C-alpha cells in the first residue's frame, strides 16, 4: 500500500483545529521517532526510511516499526509504507543496531490526530508541532493501492481544500531535514 499524504504549513492552527474537531474526536499523542540508516547512509541515498516510533497517549505506550520505500510521486512525496506494532521498543532498537543500522536522527513530535471518513475513504489528519522547528503542520493521508494512487491524491487535496489549506501552503519539507538543519545551525 502507498501512504498518500500531503503536508502543509498551517497559518491559523486554532481555526483548523476547530474544523477538525467537527469531523472527529482528537487523540493527543507524543511521538518519539528514531530514524535508522546504515553507516554509509545508503537508505537515505535510496530515499528509504526505517523508523522506530514510540507513541505516548492517554491509553499508554505503543511502538511501531516502519519502513518507507522510495517516493512514488515527487509532488506529494508519497511512499509505499510497511508498518507493524512491536511489543518491546528496547528490543527492536537493539535488533536494528545488531543488524548494523545506526540511529541517524531522533526527535519528538506533538500530535493531535483525527480519523474520519471523507470522499469514501478513511482519512487520517494530524496537526503537528515539532519543538525544534517553528510552526504548525497539517498532514492528511489515506492508504491506496498503486492503481488508485491518483484518485486518492485528488481526494486528499480535496479534503485539504475543504479545510482551507491553499496550494501554496503545501510543503515537501521533511521533519528529519528541518530538525537536522536546525541542529546544524546551533
């Protein structure tokens, strides 16, 4: 499956939060993300991502192992994604390091997550703040098969338009890139 996703910088977070709150109940979660690569940086060079995410919420902790393959659409940055829940976060970190992967970058994200249906699809929207970078971001995504990608991307764009997100607010900037740039600037 392809994670069909668009991300935008948000000009009016409070107004957008109100619109999303009308669509679904929010889940407040904090993500602790660690991205891994091989020592030679080959995953990054191949536009692939290997991530361990620990999610803290009112329901406790859960950890996800995610692999994202190379981008299939340059305009959106959408990627095929495989993800699974893991029971022991320390064990998965140790396994990856034992296989030769090294932590490339780690950071936290404060997220306000919404699950809702729109345009006949299950959608997932997240208002994101990363403490190390300025601004608030909105991600809207859905999962689609390769032959449904274009229609799914059109549906995500339509949801963003309904939420008042203008095309010029869209960004391909990655959190990993922005955090790395911020840290280099210190």
